[in-house]
């Protein structure tokens, strides 16, 4: 069984996390019994279960990117205003 990343696990709701842990336990048991045909089905369920958390992680990344872009634009604007102020003071 393939585990999802710690970041994704951290964004699972309590119900999703409980289901995830139960599915991983079932998958581990099936692997110990060499029932890889059934492990694939359980892994597919895990993959579906974690999709909402993956989307939440992507949204956090997009929000962080937007905040970085806003910061850089504000910094550029402040530098431009400072240059304009310096030019006006020289005149």
C-alpha cells in the first residue's frame, strides 16, 4: 500500500483520516496474505478518499502564490514611489 504524503494527511478531516487509517490497515492485512488483487481495489479507494485533501493542498499553494505576488507588487510599488519622491526632492 502506498501512503499519501504527510501534508495531504494533515489536511484530511477526522472522518477521512479514520477511513484512511482503516483502509491502510485492511490493505496491509491483504498484502500479508498476498491478496494483491484486492490490495489494488483498496488502494484505489484510498486514492479516491485523499483527492479532496490534495485539492485543499493545491489551494493552499495557490493562496501562498497569490500572497507572494501581492507582496512583490507592493514592494515594487513602494520602491517606485520612493524613487519618484527622491526625484521630486532633487528638483
